[in-house]
């Protein structure tokens, strides 16, 4: 989709209120929210997702979207387009630590299991597993009906200059775009972040994650589960039924060398490994369709902005995906940034001014750091095999599983229903 506004100042030079590099899930959400309020936005992406044929097999990249993300996407006008495509509600979520007998056999009883059930908090579901392409296509559809957004793709960016008064994005075909504000929503290897010289702390985990899409027997599932092991979690996410066949997504965290070996196996050999290793809860796998591996790292910028430039989503932070929170944090970034910029516009403030951008950083930095620390807590706690700690955490899991107020509170937090929310997540008018 290449849509150029007629209001461009000259054939090769244009001015917008906001330039966004990256039209992925987070960048497209920010564009929608600002564009819906009449703010003039240009979005640049070097690729655009292909349309999704109705009976196409499920994509490899999927995300568990929280209720808060659902509401944000609904307010932005993307959700109806997404439900027209496909998504899978999950009503239950189970977590436990895999335990073995002294002679190495996996214990089948799950006394240490914590089960979260949407019915306990009177909700129809805990969230939805959605293919990333579906979310992106839904947002692009919403962007199409918004005249103040110019989405330019595919592009090759020649230069990003954030040193002058107004940030500049120059394309390799010579076109120059100036903005009052430049948003970097260009993912973990953000070029905007580098151009702006925003420093980032990075820590690699000693694990990678193998993701596989499988066809399963037994019909559509409504549960997502995760079993912790010393080498990393083993997880299952339900996917939609397509043409009467059921699917699931397998996520297997392990040391990078083991993930490399697993990736090299034939489909049949990988299925055998999954059956041998994964918990008995794994539905029978009929066929393995696609697999891929993703490195996982904790990254967080120490400052979210400098005058005229701001970062959102993975450009500002990446998190261990073990609780599926990455893009949910990104949508929170998007919703707060939209709210603060719309407000600033109404007050005739400069969108790129440090006073405005500081408000956004204040709304997001501590929250994102907290979620990262919680994920680190899980990672380190479950990687540790010390006897007393193991006993303590399993007793804790068993106890937590029986204490409904604790479970209910955790559920609300995971669904994005706890804590201070941006207006787009509560359905309030901006
Ligand atoms: C294995 C795995 C599982 C995950 N599961 C979940 C989950 O269940 N739930 C969840 O919430 N999160 C999950 N995440 C995290 C989630 O995928 C990311 O947080 C999310 O994709 C970030 O979105 P984004 O829009 O910020 O960045 P990206 O998705 O990386 O999008 C960046 C966009 O910018 C464009 N771009 C980049 N550079 C340029 C450039 N120079 N010029 C033009 N365009 C550019 C790209 O083409 C892309 O469209 C998972 C991550 C992994 C690795």
C-alpha cells in the first residue's frame, strides 16, 4: 500500500505532525490512534503483510492478546477486521513445574498446578491467541479508512536525522519527510533508536525458543498451558480450526545448542521428540507444519525520548516471552502515547517537546521494567534446581492454586485489567 497525501509540499519534501518508522503492530496502532484524531501522520515500513487467504495454515508468529489489548484494538477500529479473519479465545491457562520421580519418570499428578479460569472472574475468556499478521492486517484496514494517515510501503530509508529542530526521514528515492515528532516503532533492532543515540541495556538469556505450528487431534482447544523445567518452559497455545482441522502452537525453550539440534530434525523426528519430552497434556500431533527459532533477550532503553524523537514497543523494550506480554506492553505504550499526544495537541504544545515526551516516559518506563523483572523472577526461580527452593516454589504453586483471591488478582493483572489504564483500554473518550 503506497498512499501519498496530495498535501505534500513539493514532489520530494513533505511535512507531517508525526513520522512513524515501523508499521508493525505497535507503529500501526499509534498511527491509527493519532490519525483518528486528525493528526497528520506518515508511517514507513520496508514490508507490508500479505493478505491472509481464508484457509491458509496458521502463521508461525502468534501472540496472546490481553483484554486490555483487545479493548485498545477495538477503540482503534481494528478488532472487527481481525475477528472477520480469525483468532482463538482461551478460557483457561495452566502453569506448573514438571516434576520427576527419583528414577526419572515424569510425575503425572499435578498437585502443584495453578489453573486460571475466566469463569472465576466472570469473564468470557482470558484473552485471544492471534496471528501477528491478523493483528497487523486489521490495523492496516483501519488505517485505510483514515485520510490523515499516509502509509508508505515498501520503503528503503536512506537517512534519519534527529539532530535538527525537526526530525527528518529521507528515503532512498530522494523523498524527504519532516515531522514535529519522529516515533521509532521499528522493533528490537530499531534504527531510530540508533539514530537518536538512545542507550539501551541488553541481557541475553541462556535460552532460545523453538516455535512450531502443529495440526492436532481432538478438536479446538480452549486452554493454554506452560510447564516449567530446569532448561526452560514447554508450552502449548491453541490455534483456530481451519477447514475442519485443529491446530496448536508449541513453544519449547531450551539452550541454544539444543534448539539448533531440534531445528535440524526432520518433521517426524521432531514430533517424536515432542511426544517424548512434552507433558502428557500435549494433544496428539497429526502433522508438523512450520517451525522457527527466536533468540530471547531483555532489552530496555534508559531513556524513551530525546527532543523530537520517542520510542515505543520492541524498539524501547523486549521481554522474555514466557508469559506472552511483549506486544501487550507495546499496545500499552501505544495507548498512552496516543492519549498524551492528543492532549498535547489540544493544549497547542509542541508534540516533540521534552515536557510532552517526559509524560509518556513516566507513564511507561516503570511499568515495563516491573513486568521485565517479574519475567526475570520466573526465569531465575525455575532455572534453579536447589532442593529447598524447588520444594518452596512447588509448595507456593500448590498453595496459590488453592487461594482464589491470589489467582483472581494474577489473572486480572495478566489480562491487563489491573493498575492504571490508558483511556483507550477502558473505552473512555480521548
Ligand atoms: C517467540 C516469541 C513469542 C512471542 N509471543 C508473544 C505473546 O504471546 N504475546 C505478546 O504480547 N508478545 C509476544 N511476543 C513479543 C511480540 O512479538 C513483540 O513484542 C511484538 O512483535 C513487537 O511489536 P513492534 O510493532 O514493537 O515491533 P515489530 O513486530 O518488530 O515491528 C517492527 C516493524 O518495523 C518495521 N521496520 C523495522 N526496521 C525498519 C526500517 N529500518 N525501515 C522501515 N521499517 C522498518 C518492520 O518491518 C516491522 O513491520 C513474542 C515474541 C517472540 C520472539
